[in-house]
């Protein structure tokens, strides 16, 4: 069986890739999140130090990226559930557009609130 590169230009392939990469990025984020929770449990001063660290512009930018990744993973997962359990297979490209748009709107709304 030969590797057909034409499938890689299909929008569904890119949706699969975004969903897979966003899941991996969220997995990488989890240890940092657990560390922050540990700081909160350790002492108020340690948690305050963590909160001061989150005021740096690079961290703010990373938070916006995190929200974009989270929204992309969520909307991609909902899109897959709709394709699996509902009769929406004919609407696949429309669902891709809605998922991408919802992700961008969530990221933009967060960015406008943060900045």
C-alpha cells in the first residue's frame, strides 16, 4: 500500500492533527498546573510568588496560547462526537469551520480580557 499524500491536504486531516497536537500540549501543561496547586497547598507565600510570576508578559502570552489549545481540543472533540453519534457526516467541512471559529473566538475573547 502506497502512502497517499493527497489525504494530507484534506481539512479533516488538519483537524485530526490539531486535535492530536493540542492533546499533547495539554498533557505537557498538566505538571505545571499540578505544581501550581502544590504551591497553593504548601503556603500562601509560595502561591503568591507563583501569582507574581504569572504577571510576566511571556506568561500572559502563554496563557492565551493555552486557552487556544484548550478550545481547539474541546471543539475538535465535540466535532468528533457529533460525527460519530449524529448523522452529520455530510456536514464535516462545516463542522470543521465552526470548531475552528469557536476556538479562535474563545482565544480572542480571553486575549482581550487579559491584555
